[in-house]
C-alpha cells in the first residue's frame, strides 16, 4: 500500500498477535478500503481493511474465502 508516496506493508498495520497474515491485496476504493485475501489462524479468508474516521487505525472485516 502507498501512504504519502511510501510503501507500507499491510501486516505491519495489524495488532501483534492478531492471527492474520495478509497475503494479497486485490482492490482499493476511493474511500481507502482495501480488500484482499490472507490467512487467519491458518485458514484462508477474504478481508476488508477500513480506515476508521477518527484515527488512522484500521478495522479488519473477514469472510470465508470460497474455492
């Protein structure tokens, strides 16, 4: 991900011990929501990273990946 011209690893934005290993970002919308796939506790999942309005924190939503 680019932030003010600098590359940022998405995994570095997650809390330590979250159980996540984000492996591929596949899209970003005009609000900055990033979607992709990764592993949560060893299980493949789809994710959506959403920047919260009052801070630079990210909220992580997950769905079971199909296929």
